[in-house]
C-alpha cells in the first residue's frame, strides 16, 4: 500500500463548485500520481505510475479508449 499522507489534492479545472462528481489528483508524490473521488475523500484512492497517467491523460484528450489492462494501476488504498 502506498503512503499518501503527504498528497496535495487538486480538482480538475473542469469541475464546478456545485458539489457534483469530481475527481481529485495528487501529483506531488515521487514516482506516482494518486486519484480519488472528491465526495469520498477518505475512501479508496488509486495510484498510477507517472507514465501511465500521462498516457491516460493523452488518450482522453485525443478521445481514445484506455483499457484497464494497460492503465498501469500501481495500487489502491481505502
């Protein structure tokens, strides 16, 4: 399990302030990117390799699909 106590979480700039569905990302940890649901901050958190996250973000910007097998999920906590 990855220690995420030093994570600095931020919401997407596309998220509104209406309490809706938001994803938070922490990219200040060495070698990993952490992701969680803002409505359930104490719930499960996923970690990805930096490269896997970059591939995911690039693919979503291009409208490509990303399979769970190639997502590079490093672990889950929660």
